[in-house]
């Protein structure tokens, strides 16, 4: 876990929520009151965000003591208890909502990812996330994808070259886009993997003719043409499929032999799991 990012995220999230004080807790609970609470599971899925929650409690109040009963990645069901936290009651309540917001979201992402990973069992295809994430929470959502058994795609615009349809059109075509990219990397000295999207078999052939890339994104192909594309590539480059892929057909796409399938829905349209922090 990237502690520098996590500490900054927690500080910003607490500033947004707490402002100049948790006045409800300050008003109702005498200072120094000690308490205990349990993270109660009310849903079925995969747990994520436990390690993050430890950091949240620590940043709110280093004296809070947490007894972890279930780790990140655990399969959970209603009435399970993920952890217990004990210490200053005001501190527990100050941390409560941030802990729940993060864990519910992350557990939803991990659960959805795990479901797709299960569908792909028996194939060599891995599920990838995308940049379709919640602003400010990308690191946490991508961490949840890994907890659920998925694989992270590039983190942002800075750690990989991904030439998509708009880049191709603006640069004047497949060949020019690849040549421009090679020139840019040579000029800047950056060592970045190159992936390029193709929209049809003709564009794929142009990529194969030009070469010098690492992965080909086969976008919005039907099953027949996807199989043809994989055969044309012949293992020379990594392959990734996306577009028009759902829970109902993802196994069929994987059976075409692609290395990866990217699924934006892992992070942009998940249902948060129902969790609650209850005083004991």
C-alpha cells in the first residue's frame, strides 16, 4: 500500500467531513468516554478496505486499538464481523463514516471483480480495470480490483502509451500514430509500453505491418472477428479485448484466446456492499 498517497487521501477526506469538528459527538459524548464498535457485515461478497481502515483509525487517533478478524480478500456473508475497534468513543465516531464509505465501495469493486474472475476460470484470460474510476479514489478502486483477483491496467496517462481511436484519427492514421510515438519516446528517453487500439481487421493489419508495439487493443469486435484477429496476431503481441462485453458473454470472448479483457464496469458501475459500524 502506498502510505504517502493513503495518508494524503485520509487527510483530505477527513477535512471534507469533519471541518472544524464533529460537533454531534463533541456535544453528546463526554470527553474521555471509552467505547467499542464492530464492523458488521450485512451483505455477501468479497471484503476490501480493511488495511485502509487501520490507517484511517490510526490517523484519527493513534490510541485506537483494532482487532482484525477478517482480512482483505475474505469471502463474507451477513452477520460476519470484520474487525473490532476500541478506544475514545468520539474518535471512533469521527472515523466511522470514512471507514464505511471506503470499505463499502472497495468491497463492491472487489466483489464484482471476483465474480468475473470466477467466470474466466479455465481460460488464460485476465480481467483488467480501466481509468473509469471515481476522481480521487482511483488508487483505492484499483487496489480493490487486485484484492478481487483482477489485474491493474495503466494507472493514469503517465505510465503507458495507449493509442486509442481519437489519437489515431488526430495523428493521421495507424502508421503515423505509431511512428510519432516511437519518435516521442526516443526524443524524451521515456521507457513506456505501447498499446494501440484497432477498430477493424484492416487497422489490425496496418499495426502488424508497422510493428514496434507491445499490446493490441481489439475494440468492439464480434466473436467471429475477434477470433480472426487473435489468429492474425499469432502470439506476436499481447492482446486485449474491450467493448460490448458483458457478464453474459465474457466467457465467450475469453474463449477466443485474448490475453486480457478490460471491463470499465469494475469501477464505474458497482453496487457498494452493505456494511455498518455498530457500538457494542
